[in-house]
């Protein structure tokens, strides 16, 4: 099990707002999460995903391509993907947060 952080940034849009792009990507992720058995959490700056590295990579690629297919006027997309793949013990989004909180006392 791995956890990942993904954010997509459409560049060269007609407005400074990217909320419509992000919401369409989250809708796609919601569908794929059910299909692949992934868990995800939307945050203010990115979306976090929990699942197998293979599935995370597949969904990240689909998300990246989805923006170009869905918005033909879009010429550039930056997709940032960070994966934490720990093999010595189970890794979950909730577990990572609980680990930090437990150290705060």
C-alpha cells in the first residue's frame, strides 16, 4: 500500500480560477477510486490517494490526459505526483496523520 499526493495545474486558461478543472478531475478520481479500490481525500492544495503504486500511476496518467481531452483549448498541464511507498509496514493516509498527532503529545 502506498500513499500519494497529486495536483494538476492547467496553464494558459482564460481565467485565474481553476476550480472547474479541479472539480472535474475529482469527479473522475471518484469514479476510478471505486474501480481500483483506492481511497482519496481532497485537501485545499492537493488530493491525497491511498492504494497500490501501480493503480496510483494509472489513475495519475488518466487524470493528466483527461484534462487535455475534456478541455481542447488547454495547451499545457502540469501534474505533480509524490508517492510514499513503504514496504516494511502498512501505510495509510489515516495512519500517517495519527503518527504525527501521537508525537505531539
